[in-house]
């Protein structure tokens, strides 16, 4: 098997994903105390996001690549959607951030979440493409390492 093209061995992407997921967790950890006191349900959601990002990063480190990218990408994309809703329509009992697009911590959050979501999408597409090529190769023609 050619390990240079197999997505499970894309250590650079996995490393970037781990760092990105850590950054998402850190941004939300820095804002956690305020959210818990202002809007407790959003604080609880932040805790879930922090834990989820940590779990996804651990999956990438351990080699559970597909599930790590699925979880990490979903968390990053979902958080981006939540940010957009929070800045446009507002959340229940949390409308003070409507229109506040230029808050530095928010901008950092959007940047990292977009990077992780796009990276996860690309890696999952590569994983799916590789799986299709592997499934299309007849078992008799596969090398012993591929079977």
C-alpha cells in the first residue's frame, strides 16, 4: 500500500487538525466563564464543544482518522453556523451580540473553525475516494498488505 497517498497517513493534516481543534477548544474555554454567568445554556454548550473537540483531536492522534474528522468537522461547521445565528438573529436570551462581527475572539474562532471544517471536508473526501479505489481493486490483484 502506498502510504503517501492513503489519508490515514496524512500526518500533516492530522497534526493541523489536532492543533485546530485545540484552538477551537481554547477560544471557547477563554469565553466560558462569561457565557456560564450570562447565558448558562450556551456555557453548557461550550463545555460540550470543548469536550467534543478534545475527543476528536484524540481520535486523530490515536489513528481513528475517519471518525475524528467526522466529529471534528461537524463540531467546527456547527459552531460556525451557531456563530452566524448568534450574530444575525441572536440566541434565546442572548441578543447582545447581534451585529458584533468584529470581536477579536470571535474572529479567531471563525478563522480556526473554517480552517478545521474545510480541512476535515478535504480529508474525508480523500478518505472516501481512497476507499472507493481500494474497493474497486479485486482481492486477487491486491498485494498482501492491502488484503
